[in-house]
C-alpha cells in the first residue's frame, strides 16, 4: 500500500456516536480513509507513517458562509451598523475591485483558513473565476457561487445572472471534485421577487443548490414586511426558494412560524455568531433551531465583519453565548458545537457522504491539532479542550483528499510570503 498512516494520536471522529479513539490511528490511500481504529502493531502496509505523539486528529472544518476576496478590507471599517457599514464603507470600496483584487483577497483568506484548520469553505462574491482558480491551486475544497445583487438595469441584472450560471456550469465538480457550485441571490432586500424567481428557475435548470443572506437584521425583516407583507422566510417560501436545496446565512430575526418553515423545508442555516455580534445584528435562536431538527452549521462571514476566519473562535462563541442567553449551561454542548463545524457543516453543503467525519471510505479531509501544550492538560476531555481551550493557531497539519496542504505549520501548496505581499499591495490600491 502506498498510503499514509497517522498513529499514536487521539482520533476525534465526529461520527454518529461522537467516537473518540485514544492511542488511535487513521490510514488513507488514494484520497480516502482506509483505516481508523487503535494504532496497529504492523505498519508495513503503509509507505509513510507519522507518529502523532498524542496530538488530536479531527475532520477538517467547514466554513459555510463567507466572502473570501473581502479579506483585503480587514480592519478598514469597524464598529458601524450593518447598513451604514455596507452602503457607506464597504460597497464603495468593493466597486473598485478588479479580478486581481479578488485573486489576492481569496488567496489571503485561503491561507488563513488552511492555517486554522478549515478545509472546506462556502464563498459568495463576484470575480469568482479568480476564487475558483485559487481553490484549485491551494488544494482546499470550495462550495462557490457568484453572488448576485439585483440593482441596476434589466440588462445588468441579466448579465449578472448569466455570469453566475456560467460560473456554476464551468466549475461544478472542478478541481478534481473539490469545487461544487450554487446560485446565490444576495438577499431578499437586494433582489426583487421577479429576479429571485429567475434565479430559482436557473437553479432547477442547472440542478444546483441556492444560497442567500436572510433575516440578518431587524431592519431588513421590518422592510420586507413593509414591502411584501411578510417576513423574508415566508417571502422566500412563497417564491419557491425553499423547494430547492437551500442554505441561508444568518437567520437571526426569525419567529416561530419562520422556524417551522425552515424545518419543514429542510433549509440549512449558517450561523455567523461573531460577525452578527460585531455588527450588532443580534443572535440567531440556534437552540430552537436544533430542537426543531434544523441543520445548523458555522460560518465566519468575511474578515471585514469578523475580523478573522478562525472557526475555533466560532466554536467557543456558539458553545458559550447560547448558554448565557438561555441561562442554561446545557444549551449547545461542546460536542454539538464541534459537530456544527464538521459533520453538520458538511451536511449544510450536501457533502456529508464525503467529508465532515472520520469514517472508512470518506475523503481524507483532516487536521492535526498540537495538543501537547499546557491548555490541553490534564487529558480529561479532548472535545471540551478543543472547543473551550483550543485555537486555530494550534493546527499543525492539514490534509484534503489525502494531500497534505500544511506540514508542521508550513504551507506546501501556497507561497505565504508572496500572498502577504500582494494582498497588502492590492489593499493599498483600494484605499488611496
């Protein structure tokens, strides 16, 4: 066998039983996991063997909402209300973006995601060919869509829709199967009902899922009720949006009737807790969603509103803040939080049969976390330590489809120095 065996580690599977294997090993060959269990006595079947020395191995994390080129705007406009932030600060700068800006912004985000243990990410933006090329070169996995804002003339809207559809066609199952695609109206408040209906029809034609921002702020919900007489959730349901496989970002301001719709239509939710907190938008009722069987995953949103892409921070936030809101220490356990970042994240992008848990036959998307540090001791509960004590900066090694992307914190597929230089150069061009 020409495969690789990682042994003498703690394997956190995130499988249905949340199994944790002490003194465990995981073997993979030809992109897939071929062994998982206790460390074998005989290593001769594997070409490469690596002693983990007690480190943790877990599935690569899945970031289910973001805008990777916006990394060039990190720290540019903080501490503002969402509409002010978007309309007065972010959109004017984004209007200056060129494909070159999107390229180096995407590379900067991918660098950060690999560094902190994310192996799959959802991205909604424009100039998406540049993002897809960066995904292909980096070896990471991307679920990508050309975000469409319905402003401007009919000609502009149709041009955007055609571009989004062509991108979805060109890149679906691209990069050796690491790229899948969706269609994405930006939101109900930036796209007319007629335009959203056209995008839904195109989704049916191309057989790809839908992704949108939804019910992020009270302002947005109140505006939707004023214009259409119903909440964004009811509005999208009436349009047939949820008759397609769909992933919504935020879902902060949703009522009981909204939650019933989301549950009945199996709508996936990307919970962006830190971005929503920083923008003062509110906190999604995740505990109620979980009770109703809604698939809740974790997203960072862009670094312009977060301001990083470290899903470990989202883990701790989701497992603590919801306890405080409910005044219930059992709300969103550490295990539930970790599942949101792994197997539930995979389910949110319809990849649960390939990734999200460490199981025989699944793709070898996994990360190694250096747990030989003081804040991982004593060795009581690995899942608790990851969620409450860990950091993305503890990630040491990263693999996607069995290919190593980072080894001992050194990138193997990306030129970090060049990316940092170019990202800084392109950012300066935006803000002068």
